[in-house]
C-alpha cells in the first residue's frame, strides 16, 4: 500500500512537470498494445500485421517518448514503485502453505500386486529416458507398456489388470491417460499412482509430486501414503484437470495441432473469435452464462483465471472451477487486459454442476485433459468429492507456491481491517 501511495504521490508532485503526461501516455500505451494483441489474434492479413506492430511498437514508442521529452526519470520511478506494489501484493496474498499439502495424507498398507501402465511416447520418451519400466519392476510392480501406435484401449487394459488381481493401478503418461485409469481405480476403490511422465503434468504438480524426475513417484510403491482427492466427470467420462469448450477445444480438434500448437492456434483464432463464430451457453448452478467464446471447467478452482500458469490450492474442495470468456472486439480485449478478472468479458465462478449447450448443433467439440473429443449436447460437468485414492511418496517436494491474482480489496483488508481487528 505504501508503494501504491508513493507512486501516486510522485505523479501528483510532478503533475505540472510531466507527471500528467506520464500517467496519460502510460494508460494510452497499454490500451493501444492490448488492441494490437486483439488484432494479432483475431484478424488476418494487413490488420494482423498492424496488430503485431502496435503490440510491440506501443511500449517502444512510450520509451522513446519518455527519453526524448526528459520524462524517463519520473516514468522509471513510477514503474518501479508499481512493480514493487504488485510484487508485495502477490506475496501478501500468497497462502502460507503449499498446494497439494493441505489434503490430509493417511498411512495405508503397501500394495502387493501393483500394476502400472506406461506410455513410451509421453513427454518425449520419459519412460525410456528415466528407465521407469526397469525401476518399477525392481520395486515389485507389473508393468504394461502401451503400444506406441496408440492402438491400445487403456480402459480395457486397466479393467483386465483389476480382474487379474491388481491392488493398485498406476499410470506413467499424460493427464488424459491418467484420467482414464483413475476412473477404473475409483470404480473398484483401488489406490491410484501418478507417475508424471507427460508433458505438462498439471495433476502431478498440484499433488506436490516431483515433475523433474518421474522415477521419484515410484518410491510410493514401498514408502507411500494416500490422499483423498476429487475427480471430475463430463458426460460419464472422468477428468483430473480441465474440460475446455469453445476456442481452445476447436483448436485442439485440428490434426496439425500436436505438431505445431502455436501456429495452428494463431491460424484458427480469427475464425473462432469472429462474431459469426460458434458461441456456447452454460448454466452454472442455476446461473446462466450466454454466448461464451470459451469456457473452461476445472476439477477444483485455480487460484487465478489462468490454468496454464495457475495452480489449484486444493484438490478436495468438492467444487468445479468455471472460467468463461466473451470478448466483443478490440474494446473488450483492452478492458480484459486492463482489468483482468474484474473485466465484464471474464466470468470466474465455482459450481457443483455445469451444463453446456450451443455451438450450432447436436454435438460440441470438447478438450478433456487436453484430449480432443466431440460430445452430444447438453454436456454436463459434475464432481465426485473425495472419490479418488492417490498413493504418493511420503517424501515429496510439494507444489510450487501459487501466484494469486492481485485483489486490491483483499490487500486493503489485510493491511488495515484485519490488523485493526487484532
């Protein structure tokens, strides 16, 4: 709060000597840059190139203006104070615990007949690189290596392992494969072992597992404990992380996406974000969200409305996180860039049930834990509280601290009201 007040004081003291120019030009540069981002993403041809120019040129032009007009000292001081305020604000809002460690761990007997399914292609070949097959077998597990061509039916293999006496099911692979096997583990009330051998491993991160060395998770076979966490459900299919509708889901549907993610997304965005593009209607625990361009439903809410860089502080709250996006033109994009989660273009909610319709047909593209699917509408997302028993190593690093969105009302409360109350 002191850094914010100091930044305002600098502008006011130097108001007649350039402070007003710094304030107005800074806000204008931010708006112009946000408009450039929107044109870059939502348009093609000359307008896209102009958007890229504005996105890069606005901050560069501001810098040149400050240097040429001699206002760079004021601008530098205000920027430094604002960065200090943001950094302190995030630190103040950051919980004192680590994600994945709030779920209470319970000691359980060591499994006698564990079975682990391993995808040799996941994460660019982590199964082979970390010798996961050999290490798991040395610890007494039976390993089923999936066909690299992807022809294996993971659900059938997991069910067969249970029928043959498995008392633990594990997966070394991506989040999509983990969700399929987790569903079988829940059905038979068996512990589930996560070996983070995928690319992003969001579920493993929020469980507090070691994503740098997936072999560490195998120690849970002999020295482990259990967590009870929630499992999401979308039209009868399990998910451990997210279900995406709209823009992202349609990009994932494209066959070229896996080999060129960024290029495919940039090429598809103008069609998907245009006003004539498909829109989604959602009912979130009775609240109606119309004409959303993108909708993301997560197994427990993220600490900020960005699941790609955010964290889930809890996996056992029994709630779905919901993020809806509806951007109408460059003005809406600028508003979203300036106000973030406070923008009218963004809806951040929690729920126990989400029903999704729309898209102009009887089916809608859906990305379930990053896997492209097409599901009949209405698509219903629910959550099964404490349904999944996850066996984790007793000694694990814990998830990295969550970086929360800056909520100034909460910061003021922490700084003044709670202090006064004590």
